[in-house]
């Protein structure tokens, strides 16, 4: 049975069933339809030609320049570690030589004292002479040993693991935390209010009363030192200073990862500081009070800071800055409001402190504790919510991407290298693979 053309104004009989639109068309309208479909190819041809031109114009050297700069930083950091080890071993060698010489000096003094006593008394025996002769000969051998070679230096070749540098393609949809991996490892360091943690990608810094401990990626303690100061409110890493920055009750301290030496930063005034973060050139500090302020200090080339703050931002008397984190010249701030019992995020420019966006979180403030944040790839963020035991994944434009239910109470949080996430909780510090 024949059908009429599907075009309502056409009285012709249909001759063909169009594969793309499944309409019965006459020859005339089939040709029109075919011409229309073919015409849609023209903008596609223009688009692909445009993309081809863009691809041909890509300057590989220009694009790779920034990556090369980051790669160039890596050997410089390695040289610092090698130089430190070299200087440490030189000092150790010198100290041991000094101790060896001091031992012989004491032995010489003992023999000289015995000789003087015998000479003053003008009385001795053959046994005394033999003993002194033996002691002097032994002393001579020891000095010969020092003069010639008293230590054997054994050096091992430096083995470089290619995985120390990992090149991964960035994909804004790649980091999917909707399926959050279970706990990979846990460090037992239970704290009622969750001590802050920090990482420089090589080591994870954790306070375990009474020590500051550096953990490697196998979660083994590499180094530790006694912390004999007040409560630690926050910690962060400065690549410019090559130091951890530690915020104590009223003072800022620096921790050298190589020597574990703790230094007091006297160029920053004593104040009730709370949170800290570093960019390449600046240190940002917020105060521990309602009506918090955030101050910006320049990092100098030596282990010092610009004595005067560069700029500041102050909040109203019922608002409190919990945490600040810098990434790519942007600052994320977690702000609590005690009047509204609310929590919000603000993204601000690191250069001007101007607000870029604001996100009100669905958290009701009930406890007097600190919320923490950490940066993810593609300028995204992860926020801890201790009130309802959640982690909030926030996009670069201030939208909730994923809400992760957490089994423990999450406190502080930080990235540990490119594929590990450390979460300080009420049972300890948990590691997750991401």
C-alpha cells in the first residue's frame, strides 16, 4: 500500500523511507531533505579546520616552559638534600677527629703528669719505666693512625627511582571521589580535637605527644623531635624556605625536615594566630578570635619574613576564620558565624584578597572546633565536616561536587603526594588512595 509524502503540504506519493528521520518522502522532498542534511556538514568542516589550525599553531616550547620550571625545581631540592648530607658528614668527620685528638691529648697529659711526679721524686723502678715506655709507644701508634688513616669512608651510589617524578594528564573529571576508597593505613595518635597535619609530599608531619614526627609513604617514622612548646593550631609547608611552618599559641615556628631543628620566627609579632598557608612568595596567617583577620607576609630569601604585613582582611565580630589554604594564587577560607550558626567557603585572590565566590554550606555550627580544607587537582577542594562526619568535595567554581560520608570524625586533612589523602580523625591519621 502506497503512502503519501509526510510533508503536510505535499500531495505526492512517497517513494522512499528516509533512514535518518524515518519519514515517507516523495522524490522532491527527499532531495530537499538530503540537501539540508548535507548543508549541516559545512559548519562541521569549518570547526574541524579551525581545530586543525589551532593544533598546528601550538607552541610546544612555550607550553612546556612552565612544566620545565617545575621540573627544574626538583633537582634543586635534591641538591639541597645532598648538600645537607655532605655538610653533615663533613661535620661528623671533623668532630670525630677532634674527639680522637682530644683522647690522645688527655693521654699525653696523663703521661706528662706521671713523668713529672717521678722526676720530682727522683725515684722510680724498672716496672715504671717499662710501663711508661709501653704507654708512649702505644700513644705513638695511635697518633700514626690518626695521621695516616683512622676512618674508612664507604659511599653508596645514589639510586634514583623513576617514579619520583610522575607525569599525569590533568582531567577535571578524573578525580571522582563519589567512590571513596577505604582506609589504606592508619597511624594511631588519638586526639580529642584532632591535631593538624601537613605534608611536603616527601613526608607527612604529625604531632604525637610529646613529639613532632615525620612519616614516609610507608607510614614509618623517619625522624622525630620533642615539641616542648604550646598547643599546635596549624602547620603548613613553605617550598621557598624549605621548612614546615608551625602555628603555636602565640608564636610562629619553623621546622627543618633535615635537622629537625625548631626555630622561633621573631620577625612576626606574637599574636593569637590560628591558621597558616604559603604561596611561592607569601605567608598568610589568620587570627584566633571572633572578628578574625587574615594577614599577608612576604617570604624573604633567608629564613626570615617581612617584618610588616603586606595587607589584611578583617571579618565581623561574630565571624571566625577556621582555615586558609593557598593554591595557584587563590585562597580558600572556611568562615563560621556564631550568630547564624553557619559555615561558608570563600575563594579569594591571593594577590588582592578580593572575593571570587562564596558558598554557604549545609552545616549547623554546634561544637567549638575547627573545620579544615585541602586543595585537590584542577583547583578543587576537600572540606572536613566534623559535625556530621562528612567530606565535602567542592569544584573550582564553588559548587558541591560530591558528599562523602566518613566513618570517623574527620578533623584535619591534607594531600600526601599525588595519590594519597591523609585525614586526621578521632581514631588517628587515616591514609586513603585517590
